[in-house]
C-alpha cells in the first residue's frame, strides 16, 4: 500500500470514529487530489455545524496532525461537509479565471478582497498555469489578499 492510500485509510478511520463517538450518521468519503487529501462528510450532521468555517478548519488541522503522527509525514488535507467546500472552491476558481482575463485584457493589476489562506491557495493554484498572469499575496493577517498581475 503506497503512502497516499495509507493516508486515505488513516483519515477515513479517524473521521469514522469521530462521527461514531458524536452519534453522527454520516459517510466519510476520502480521495487524493493534486492539493492533497479531500475529505467529504456527507449526511445529516447535527453536532458538527456545516456553516462554521473555523470549526471545519480546526477539524482538518487535527486530522492532519493525526496523519502526521501515524505516518511520520505531513499530508495536506481539506475537510468538506456535504460538498459545500467543493462548491466554494469551484466558485473561487471561476472568479479567479474571470479576474485573470480582466487583468490581461485591461493590462492592470487586479486586487481581490482579503481572504483566508486556503482560499488564497486555491486562487494561486487555479492561475499557476494561466497564460499572461502571475499571482502573489500582499497584506498581513485578516487583510491578506491575492493580486493578479499581467506579465509579458
């Protein structure tokens, strides 16, 4: 079993046991994507609020630490609940591409609104191969934002 498959099994077991202890009836779907592990908890979640991004982020961090302790390797992990994060990620990718096109067309930098680190990472990855632009982040803390700059 390769490292990715081991990581998938460790994370699946971690969340299955967590859900069981909380009395939640949900399914744990885990896949390995370019960004790392994608975990989607699907079902009716009563004790884990889906609309609290900080809780989702904290649970993902605990799961990453668990995987690291078990496999002695750090593995990126995104936690989703009923596909909400996937929809958010897709919307961010589409926005990034529209704004990149605008930056190229208008030959001007485009500054996005401040966003959390995982959102900035999605934008950077979405535009990493986009022709004619480069991205970078500016600002500090909660004010940190992505800038899309035309090149060439």
